[in-house]
C-alpha cells in the first residue's frame, strides 16, 4: 500500500508536521535580551523597571544596572524602561539581543541646571525665587508669542491678555504692578541681549525660560530688574548626528461668545419711544452685524530647523513662517523668521559663538475700545441697527438713520493700513579659560528694529474720508540698541567648599528715531502713498538716546551641599537722571539651607529634598521718558512778525536735577520640598515688595507755570504668597503627571503725598479709575446704583449720606470695584499611554471685578444706537418694577459709571486641551525618521464665568499699570482648533 493511498496515515502525518512546525515556530520566536541601564553620566541605575509593553512580564536591573529578560515574539516586542525621577524610555527589540538604555533625569529633578543672570546653577543650589519653563512644556501649546508659553506655568507670574487680536502683545506682571508712571514690564533677556518687544521672537526656537522673581535673584540686573527678569534661552545642537525638525500646524479660530441685540422692529419701537422717527420704509434690511464682523480666523505655521554638535562645534539653524487671520474682520498678522546659533571650541581654552535672529513682522490692526461714533468695530457691531445694509447704491458705506455714524464695516474695510517691522537681534561672544579656575567672557549684542506704519483713507467710500478728501499717513520708528559686557568668573571647589565669584562691567546704549507725515486732500484713490495728498497736516521727526553703565559682582558659596549663600551688588548709572543722582546702588543677598542633607534626614526614603530659602535685595527702575530731568524746550510756538509766521519755542518741562531712581526693596522666604524620589515637588514663597521714590507725573503749584512734572513721590507695596505643586501620579505603562500653581498678591498705594489721581475716561461719563492712598492700583470708581424709581423710571443713586438721589454730585462717588484678583491659578495634567498623549491645561482668575463699559453703550438708551436685548425689560409705565431705567434722549443720568455696570469677572478657562500620538520606533525605523507626532489642540474651548460681556480676560486700556478691569468693546479672546505635526529626521 502506497503512502498516498492511505488517507488516515496521510492525515496523521500532516498533523505531526503541523505540531512540529508550531513547536519550531514557538521556539524560533523565543529569545533572550540583556543589557545595562545607566544615567546620562554613564553610572549604572539599580532597580529600574523593565517591562514588556502590553504584557505583565518584566524584570528589574541589578546593582550594576544589568538585566536579562526572555521575550516571546521579539520581532514586535517593545521594552519600557522606567524609574522614579527619570524619563521613561521605550526601545524596540526587533533584531537585537543586547539593549543598553540611558535614562535622563525628569524635568522635575533637583539636579536640573537652570540659566540665571550671567551664568547657570543647579536647581538644588538656587537660593532666590526662580521659576523655569522648559521646552517640553511648550509642546502642548502651539503659540505665536513667547509670553503665551509662560501663562499659568510659573507662580507669581500673571500674563495679561488685554485683547485677543493677532497683533496684541502680552503684558507680564511678576508679583504685581510695581509703579504708576514708570514701566512695570519685566526685563526680557534673549540669549544675553536685553529686549522689550517679544512678538517677533519665534517660540519654536526657545529651549527654556527662566523667570527671576525676587530681588535677590534679579539684582544682578540692577536698574533693569525692578519688575523681574525673563531669561529666554534658544536651542542648541544636542546630538552628533544632524537632526532636522519640522513643526507645522493649521487652525481655525472663532469668537466664543456673542451678545443678543434688538432686531429691526424692536429698534424702531425704541426710537419711536424716544421721539425719533424717519421714513422706516427706506430701512428694511436685516443685517446681523456681529455675523458680518466676526469670522472664522485661520492660522498656519511652518518651522524647520537643523541642529547638531561635534567635539568642537555646536550649531542650530531654523527658519519659518507664521500667519494669522483674526476672528474679527480684517485683523491679521504674519511673521517670517530666521535663526542661527553657532558655537566653536577653538582650543582647550578658547570658545567663540554667535546667536543671531532676523524677523519680518507685519500686522493689520482694528479699532476697538471705541464707540461706534469714533469708529469702534466691536461696539459698532452692537450699536449699528440691523435695518441698514452694508453699502449704499453708489458703493459707499451706510450710516445710522439718525446720525452719520457709519456701520462697522467702514472701519474694517474702509482704509488700507499695515504695520511692518524688520528686526535683527543677535550677539557674538567669546570665553577664555585660564589658570584652571578662571573664565573670562566678553559679549556684544545688538537689537536693531525698523518699523513702518502706512495708512490710506480714500476720499470716496467713507464719510470721514469724504470730509477730509482722503487721508494718508506714513510713520517710521527706528531703534538701535547695543550692550557690551565683560565678566570674569572664578569657580573653585576645595573639599566641602564651593565658591563661585563674578565681577564685570556692562555698557548699554539706546538710539531712537521717529518721523511722521500726514497729508490730506487727495485727488483720487489712484495714488495711495502720502505724496498723493496736496495738503500737509503734520510733518514731524524726533530723535533721542539713552545710556547706561554698570558694574556687577556676585558670589555664590556652598558648604557641603547644605549651606548656601548668594550675594550680589550692582552699581548703575543712567542718563535718564540728572548729575545729582545719576548712580544707583543695588545690593542683595540670599541664604539657603538644605535640611535634606543633614544626618537626621539624608537617609530618609520619603524626603529626598528639603530646602529653606530667604533673601533680601534692592532693584531700580528708570523706565520713563528720556531727558525727564531737563528743562526742555518745545517747538511749535510760532508767531507772526510783519505778516510772516516765524518759528518759536516755549518751555516744555521744568528742570529737576534731583530726579533719581525708583527703588524696589523686596524680602522673600521660601521652601522647596521633594518627596518620594522626586514624584512630589512642592514650592512655597512669601514676599513683601516695597517700591519707593515713585517716578510719578505729579501736580505742581500753578506758580511754576507748569501743571505737572515727573517727581520722586509716593510708595507702593506688593505682598503675597505663591504655591506650586508638581506630582508624578502614575509612572508605569500609563504615565500621569500634574502641576498646580496658585498665587495671591495684594497691591496697595502706601503714600501718594495726599493726592488723588483719576484716570480711565469712559464714554463721556468721566473717569472710572482712582489712585488713592490705602487702595490698590486698578481700583474702580463711580456711583452706587440704587435702582429704578417705579414712578418716574429714572435711575437713582446712593449719596455719601446714604440717601437716594437722582442727581448725585461728584463727591458722592465711591469705590465700586477692584480689578485685582484675590488669586490666580492654573492646573495642568499630562497623561501618556502607548504613544497617545493627553494634556488638559486649565487657567483661571478669582475675585476680580470688571466695569462692563460695553453695557453702558448697549443699555444707555440716550441716542440712536442699537441696544442690547436686555433693554426690552426697561421701564415704560408708572408702576413698572425693573432694574433697567427708561429711555431718555440725550441724557447720561440713567447710565452713569456705577455699580450697575460692575460685574464679577472671575473665570475658569480650559486654556488648552491637546490629544497627540507619537508613532512607534519600529514605524520610524521603516520610515527612516527619528520621530513623528501628530496632535489636535483646542484653546479656550470652555470658559466658566458669570461675566456677561464678550470675554472676561480683556482690558480696554491695554497694559496700563493703574487702569485695569474695563471692557469697552474690546477684542475678545478666541476659541481655537489646531491640527499639527512634529517630525524629526
């Protein structure tokens, strides 16, 4: 009998072969992997968890960091190396039998090196109050501005977004507002070059941001450090193999909130009630002005960089382009940028380098914070009646039926306007090491900026253009700044003693040139440049300069990694002040005690770091107009002689040779606590900051011939508490970390020599902001609204005697609100699992009041503006019980600045929600790529607030020190959806 003739035997044979094949396959898919786990310094790490991804099997490294693990199906296996306080690493097993892993310290580890003024320190050795924002924190927040990256990331640091414009810069307040008339913005130092405008800095180039918050850490910058210091360090090469990085994203933005207004019929009823009538048949449109003004904004960003390093050369090159079209019609911004960082080690003792950035920035602004009769776009969208269309039959813009107030499209589309800026910012430096312990560094940096504003209003389409017969403006703004620094550093370690000493000299100078020309009376719209106008209205030019010279010194001392001390001293001379007080002297010192290194704690398995800090220091401020101490001469006092106009001058300011530095003295105590090998990090600080000799534009006796002058008058105080908590909640296959920051700051005007200052004029109703001793900056001032008289429909107010009155006096005004929050906070959560990542970042403010001046315009009912839908509840007949007064043509009595328009502007905002995916190493190997990450981000997706306006995170007066918490048709923050890709090759 043949084999193939026996079916049973044939089947049995196949079965045996199948078993053998399965067994052989199983045997072939089993392998053993071994290796060693070390840290970045090459030292072995015992106790590292090595798990097989997607399975429960695993092992740990021994005392020498070695491990061995049997693996099923090695072709698809991935090993996960994790250790508390270190970054988790995933490595594909495919084709490997020996796998060595290098674990880097987690960003929360205390050994992190932090860039500080004129040097760097390990985080554990810092004795001042310093916050750090690293590049990893930026990944979940694609942004066009550096300041946005800081928001919510550092305690005591408040990033103020006065509007949501693409062109809007951001104001930063570190531990409160420190001045009234002088600047309160921190000093920004980009790669060693101080700067002011951060809008042109490309966030993709940033490696880290260090914020020096207290005087002991910022005093090394002396006169420029009064408001804190933000040190921005850009990227360098990190690997011997050249790395190419591509970052790109695209997104859409929308205004997240609109306000209901009267429709055509309701508007007609209101006008008729106020005695205004017209031929209503001529006005039969139904235009939704908010729909016309608000649009879907678009954003796009493309950045590419190449970096690398060798033994002697380190390089980073990048270029990119960003464009944003705003969510309000015609607003836009675009920026092109180029960056090169190069460092060359010439020899064992000499190193030279340069960091250069060039940017081309432009934007188109829109007119907000203005009423419709002044061309305000946001208030125009609310106050323009729906019964008119956009254009007349001749192509001109329509106007209100009762007043020549053009519709808001005339403000967005009726003129050609653009601001352009070209900026070169960079430095060149060299370092010389000699006598083993000495390093000499010389740094020369410049910031060269050239801006142009070009505006054209044609003589036809708008009523304003027709009245002026066209208008053209051309303004230039050029500035040049240089800094030349020479420092000598001594660094020595003898047994348990570590000493670092620094001395140096700094020379700085600023030059400014501005010019402006305006012409009117254009023959046509064919020529849009200024030369097309026949009538010169203004033609001005201005030049100024400012110089600073400084001598700096610092000493850091560390004994046995336990006892730390830092002392700074800086002498600054500024041309802002007169010869009597040109120089200011700014000392500081701070102490630290690392209790965790003491014998009673150094063996603790729970506490791995415990440090107490205390510091004191003085810093200065000279951020006022140049030549403030001089008795200046003004031009333009022309006079006729013999029928001919002759040029004349006049005294423009009074001399004050005693004008001197505004000084801030700050005391800080803090604690840093690390638990469970860095899984929990807690930081707390308490501070008191007193600013004296305020550079205040104060009144003068009339006998002097001047109304006011800059004088050293007054005192401010900021005091507060800051708490920061970082935790690694889960560090296994799922990694979950959290960060919670909360900051309390109380601001108070201590001394103002008995005077009161009123600011913040609103809608022809007077000033809404008060500066007075005993009150904080940002105090809102007005009348106490009592209600609506049911008999007359008029609003009544409560005077100082507690009595109701329909006609309150100016002295009946009182404190009606405080724009300062009780506290502000942020809460960030990051979760990753099998390549997926989720970031949820919440940010909020609690207890701050807002004067809703938008509502004053939308509920005033005194002129032909359209109104909010809430006025349907207005008083109409005797006996009506309501909180909305009656409509009264031409009278502001029912809509005074009062508590009626004060609202709680507290909010909790889901600032960023990002879902991402990192492709596996196996796929990257197949694609010949280093990494690939795709993500979707939502910004401002949800906002929880009781504020009834467009947005609670705005201020009509921008970055003003004293006028805050006012919304007057201000461009709101927008809701953004972004999709992006990060790839390396």
